[in-house]
C-alpha cells in the first residue's frame, strides 16, 4: 500500500493526556520500520505505558477474533 508522504501533523492536545503517532520508518537491521512520536502531560510514563499495553491487548484480541470469524 502506498501512502503520500506526510510532513506535518497537527494535534489538539488541550484535552489529551497522551498521544502516540506511528509513522513508516526505515526497515532493516538498523531500523524498526516505524517511527514513534509521543508526548503529553498529566500522565506519568509508567501510566502511559500501562495504558498502551491495555490497548495492545485489545487490538490483539480483536485481531484473533477476526481470524477466527467464519467467512460464510
């Protein structure tokens, strides 16, 4: 899938406790294939990490459910 290059991202963070932007990065041994940008206020890094793990668990559960759904 080809996507246009994005140079500017605007975030209205007035009510955001935390934000995470995932962009395509350099794949290969020295790169993970993604670039992460994050920030915010009102949350400790530990709390933000906990929330992201909870979101990851939900996404994984949803992905497994999609695979297990009947296709008829």
